[in-house]
């Protein structure tokens, strides 16, 4: 991972996007969080920027346009044995490389394209991109539909709201899974669920630092967003929101992995230790999870 200026990266992406596709992209992940919480002088450790094309009905066509225009503008494929070249028409969609492009002349970060999920999807699905440069897969994570709820405009592009990214991660990880992050995180083997649940705690920590009352607004926003995005299924989907974070707090080993990812990512400059992260998690349960569980059960 490299240290980058999140606001500079966001501006570079916004300026590079085709004007007719800019409104179809929502920046998610650590870049969106850093742009929300960090001032212009704070830096972010990351290797990628995630851009989700939205809505689903326009995601494929917008992703094809963005890919072709960026490659025509001399953006380059990220150097990688698996992802470094386009696929061909005979490769199954779920085996195709994803679009991972870096700006011309730099290797610090790359832009990865994601797609907004179909209305009924809750897991991971793939859409095929037939571009002028070859075939790619557009990965769609079902619960990322939540970041379409009231994203924030910044640098001419939209970024996901922290509370919506947190809820999407919670719904994606109701248990501590066994999947490991390929290549690890800063020298350590890390479970995917611990990284993503740790991100939830990092977002809660940063939100509390920015506004002591902010977390108290999350339960109602979550409830509203779930009802808008899931309709009659909202209560069923939302019922598992607190399970993963409770499991994380009960396991010192898993919490330690989460702490490692926080301190090598969004919380690098905050000197957070296990006691602080645990306290953040307990406050998160008290101020967000439990009020939300009462609201969504009504």
C-alpha cells in the first residue's frame, strides 16, 4: 500500500471520467471514507479506489464507456499476473478479470470498477463487459445497493455515506468467515470478515470523533434505507446486522486482526489499541445496533 492524498485521488478520478458517466459512479471503500473524514492535509494508506457504477440498469453500459475512455486516455492495466490483461470471449464471465486501471505514469493506486446489484440480489454476482479492448467482469455485491442511498457530492463526483458502507459490511458478514484476503494485509494473514468488520469500527470511531452525536442518527437512516432498498424484505435482511460485530468483540484473535487492518488503513494516524477498538465496538452496539434492532422489528 502507498500513502496518497484522498482528496487529490478523488479529484483525479472525477476529472478523468467521461462527463456522461460521472453521475453513474459512486466512490466506495476507504477512499470514500477518507474523503469524508480527512481534511486536505491527512493522507490515506491504500492501493485502490473502488468506483461503483449505478443504477444497475445503466451499470454495464457506463462501465464499458468508462473502461474504453480511460484506456484511450492512456490509463494502464494494473500489473498483475491475474488481472493485468483483458479477457477473451471464450472465458466464462465469473473467470474474467475485473477492470483495474491506473492513471498514466503512476503506480501508487488503481481504480477498480464495481457494479450496482440487481434489485433482488443479496450475494455476489458478475456482469460481463464487452469493451473495445477485451472482456471483463463487473462484480456486484448485493448489499452495496445501500450506498445508493443519499450519497454525498464531492469534487464533482458522489461518495458513499459512511453509515451506508458500514451497514453493507455488517450485512455481508453476519458471522466470522474463513475466507482469507489474498496476499494478506501489511504482512499478516487476515480473514476477509475481520477486515470488513474492522472497517465498520473504524467508521464508527471516525464518526464519533467528527461529531459526538452522529452515531445516534445512524439507526433511523439505516431503517429508512433498508425499507427503500429492500421493501418487504427489510426486516428479514436487517435482523442480522449486529451478529458479526458481536462475534468479533467476543473473539480476541479476530478483534486483533481487525485492529491490524484499522491501524494499517483508515486509523493509521490515530494510535488505536485493542481496548479503544473494543470500547468503540461496545458503544456502537449500544448507540447503533440495539436502537436499530428495535426500529427494524416494528
